C-alpha cells in the first residue's frame, strides 16, 4: 500500500516532465499567438488612401479573390526586408495585395514606395493604429491571407522570409 | 547598531514603495473623471502587453500598450461596461491578452490540477505518518 502511494507522485512527475519535453521538441513558437480572427470576416473599416484620392472602404475591397493584407511602415526595418517578397506576391503570383500604412508619414511612405516599387493595389492609412487594433495586430510587419469570401485564413507576424514566402504561396493555393 | 539596521530596513522599504508606484501611464492619457480613470487603470492591469514579457499594459511603455490604454479610456468615456471592453479586446487578440486565463473547458486542468496535486500530497503525507506511527508504537 505504502509503495503504491509513493509511486503516484513519481508517475505524475514523469508525466509532467514528458509533457514539458514534448512541448520543447515540437516546432512551435510560444511567443507567436494564433490570431483570434482566424476564420472570421475581415474587420470593416474606412480610411484615407495613399495614392488615390478615394476613400478606402473594406466592404468594397474584400471578396471575390484571395487577398493579402500587409501592415507596414517606412520606419520599420523588417518591413523593408520583406518588401521584395511582397512585390513577388503581386508581380509573380498575381495576388492582390492591400497595404496598410501603420503610424507613418504619408509623404515618406509615398517616397518609399516609389523608390522600392509599389506592390499594393491600394494603401490604406492607419494614422493612429486603430485599424491595426481591429485586426489584432501588435507588431509590424504582419501579413494576413483573406479568402474570396472575405474571411481571414492565415496570419503571419514578422517579416516574410524566403521560407515563409513559399509557405504562404502554398496556403494561397490550398485556399484557391 | 540597532539604529543602523533600522535605517537600512526603512531605506529598503522606501525603494520598494517607489517601485510599487511605477507605471507607464503618461500624463496626457489620464482622464479628468477620477472614477473613469480608476476603472481604466483596473482594466489596464489585467490586459497583457502583447510585445512584452509578462507585463500588463499598465506597466509597459511600448506604443501598442499606450494605444490600448487610450482605447480603453475612450471606450469608458463612450459608456461601455468593463465586460464589454474585455470582450472587445479578446475578440481581437484572443484570451492571450488577459493576464489571468479565463475558466474554460480548455483551461480546466490549469485551474484545478494544483488542487489535485495538493490533495495527492496530503494523502501521501498522511499515509506516511500512519506508517511511521505504527513503526514507533512497535
């Protein structure tokens, strides 16, 4: 009887140890939070745009095709690094990319896009970060895949790398 | 000797007090309505700063924390209940934004396992005592 009772805590200890090791080994990043908006419709918003003299209206822009939404700013270094991949989405893959210019200077952003190339079909201006909060964004760059029904299917926090570029392309193909 | 020790203790306590009061709320954020401000502070203390390690937005000086503090204050001024503000935030950022995980089916283990462990521990100790009492009597 005594031995049995002493065994129990040891067994529990090893189970906990196993769970910890399992969580360590599997490929996951605990600091990356899955979006609460996955499989939900895009938040509706209206905003000024960078290039067009037209207001940006989410109800007009989303739906009908797979769309990438990319939060960026000129002051954000990783945004510059991933810009080449954003361009490849638009040019090589023919995907509509909507840019959201986060807490930025409009003039600087226009200059930045003229210099580096503008992959965005339109750029909404998020001057005070309110649109970002509606999308659950907490650090830029962030990129979302929205399906043809206007539902958010994927979210990537941080700059897009070559590896991530491939993965996002794969996901887009699956969604299509 | 005693006086010196007392001095040291008091100075340590004073440092502690100043640490307790440290927070990141900036003067321009503070609401004129004190009741609203207290509510905003209470909510802010329960909201995780997503880009920091285990800090509430009340403690954090990051820009997203500031945005959320301002948002909470404007929601309060618009007449939203605390519950509605928490719902607004979890709808966008998920339960992760709450520093205290809510009691849900997927967090039952998290909330109740400590009690189970405590119970097991008590049983083990009781059993052990019983055995050793028998041994002493022998």
